[in-house]
């Protein structure tokens, strides 16, 4: 199964056998081109995908030492994501499907992030009920999964996605982009108890909704009060911010497992590359006897392997029915 992922700023391809065995993976990141802008520029990343997708496909097949005839099916992310970026991947998948005479399967990017945690595990585990948590740059979703075909959203963000909160807060601290890894690095030298940032109580709606704009504003106020960004101050700020966000995410995810009596938590999305979050989740899940499935760090951020892996469990559709759905819900296959 070939997997194609172009929903945001990475042109990523993967080859997977039997939905589990990873044969090859290639990712071209547009980070260098985005640095001057400090964030994702949709127009630039879509052009980047057009430029790189064929080169990455050639790299991928060379890495796996196979020709196109060895590819049985093509899986592609069709949503959610940036429409122009998604369109490049979907058009490429359709073209390859036609040229090679192979079925094309549309994959939900958020579900693929969760599948990344199951790569290499027993595929039967997929049918068990679990709480799913997607924490990426564009999305925050807590869901109840009752098998691959049935997902129910429990909570989402009211404002910034978790990764977006890291990115925007890093910008306030004059750290680079993407902000998540930058904050994690700066936090290594800081004291997580230096500042107390409380996440506001969510009123109305779901108790599993998230809100991160308050904490971002609190960081801004601290910076304005301090007046300068010394290395020690930034380290303490990064460590305190990271610790508050991590505790909020851990408590909501574990709380959902306990309330729904589901002793299984599957987490996906770029933010789960964060070492502090991985450590705290393992600790707290362990305390409550929750089986925790995390993706390897390499498959936490956007990649083609997770798309190929999930695609192997889904059915292809007629090419004319496959289109991009930028606002695709986490519940939809
Ligand atoms: O899943 P992903 O690659 O793309 C989307 O689907 O959005 O996630 C990217 C996000 C970015 O916001 C980035 O700052 C965050 O994941 N991220 C991290 C870390 N590595 C990436 N956040 C916190 N700690 C990290 N180590
Ligand atoms: Zn993603």
C-alpha cells in the first residue's frame, strides 16, 4: 500500500505491507521556505507539493527497491487540511491510480494520526473500544472509538489547537517555527514551577473541550511585564507553559477513559512527539491501569506511513467520488 500525505506543509509518502510492516518512508518538509514567514503559507506549501511529489515518489520506490507494479493500492489523505495542499495529493493519487490501474482509497488524516500508534501492533486491537486523542498543529480532538467504523467526538478545542498554542507561544518568546520542538528544547533548562498558568474552566458544551488562548495571553502578559527575553526567563516560561498544557491534556484524556470505563488510550498528532507529554501520559495512564498506545516519535508528525497503514483497512471508491474535504470531521471515514 502506497500512502500519500499532503494535507499541510509536508510532502510525505510511505509504503506499508499488510497494514503494519513499514517498507519505506520519505518526507520533504517545506520548513526552510516557511521560516521567513514564521508559519504555514497555504499558497507556498501547495506549490511545494507540486514540485516535490514526483521526486519523493521516485525516492520511495528506490528506497524499497520496487517498481510501480509492486504497488497494489494507493491511499491518500483527502481531509481535513488545507484545500490546495490536499488537492495536490488527491490529484497525484488519482493520476497514479489511472496510470497504474490500481484502486485509490481516501483516508481521514486525523484517524491516520491515531493509526500511527497502532502500527506494528496486533490489528485486532483496532476493533476494541478506546479513547482517541488527536493533538496536532491544526486539530485537537478527543474521541470515543468503538471500532474502526464508529467514532464519537467527545471534545475539541474552543480556540487554538494544542500544536498551534505551542507555535503561537513560541513566537511570543521569539523562538523558531514550528514552536513545539523549540519550546521543548528551551524548557529543558527551565523550571516548570517558575510560573503558574491555569487553564480556564470550560463553561457550557462538553467538559472535554479544550481552550488554550487564555494561557497564551498569560504568557504574553508575563513577557510584557518582564520587558526583555533573557535565556533564563524564556527557559522558565517555556517549561511552565509546557507543563500546564501537558497536565491539561493528560487529565482530560485520562478522565475520558475513566468516565467511559475504557481502559485504552490511543494518541496521535505532532504534539505527541513531546517527551514531557509522553512521560506524563505513561505515568498517569499507568496509575489508572490504562493501556496506552503512542506512535513512535518518527510517526507522530505528518507522514505517509500512517496513511498507507490505515488505508489497508479501508475500501477504495470510484475515482470520480474522491475529492478533497478540508473540514472533514474526525468521525467520518
Ligand atoms: O501532526 P502535525 O505534523 O501536523 C498537523 O497535522 O498539524 O503536527 C504539527 C504540530 C506543530 O504545531 C508542532 O509545533 C507540533 O506538532 N509539535 C510539537 C512537537 N513536535 C511537533 N509540539 C510539542 N512538542 C514537540 N516536540
Ligand atoms: Zn497531521
